[in-house]
C-alpha cells in the first residue's frame, strides 16, 4: 500500500521486466475477470510481452522500491502501456487494487503531453468501467466482441483534456 514511508514509484519498463509484468498481468486478469476466455498460453503471453509490448509501447511500471534494509528487490505493483493516445493495458497486482496505484499510472499517462486518451475495456468489467468513468472517461462506442480475441463485448472510452 502506498504510504509516506513506502511510496509507489513510477519508471519506464525495461526488458528484464517481461517476466514479472507477464505474471502480474495474468494474475490480475484472472482475479478481475474470471469469466474471460484464455486465448493464449502463459508462454505466448510472455513472448508477446517481450517482443511486442515492451519494445513497441510506452510502458510505465509502478513499484514499491526495494527496502533500504536489504529486504529484496523492487516488486512491480502495476503497469500501464500506451501506444500514442491509446491506453493499451493497465493492470494492478490483485492484492494491491483500490490503493491509488491505477490512478497514479493513469494520471502519468494523462500528463504525458496528451490531450486525449482512448481505450477499450470489456463491458462486463464493471470495476474497470467505474474506475475510468471516475477519471473522466466517457463511453463512446459499444461493440459485440467481434473485434477482440476473447470475443467478449467491449466498450470504447475517451478522455479529453478540458480547457
């Protein structure tokens, strides 16, 4: 949990983040969306993370820093991946949801010189939908699921900087 003594820090993702970010994404998806079809193996997801997402997107990692007392390495708490103005991914470790980490990542994405962000989320993912709506996103289109691999109906959201 982010606190003054253990704040979450943001940094750019590195190649060596592929394994922990893949684990975090798979665990987060399973916890938040148990109904979602698994269309790729863990190995294929890791390959996608390694060869597609990390080299091709702007990926921000939220992590708790390693303990100064030697308590181990920093552990990722969440990550966000952006491709231009499209928020492609935003995942938080299952035990760390509702602690401000997603808001921190989303705020960083908004501050990245963008006047607009768009994203898709599944219609049944009511937690994510409420999160994005609290952060000023508006639903602009609903799809039947034919556009995604999971064949799960989704919704397109847009955020625009005001002023």
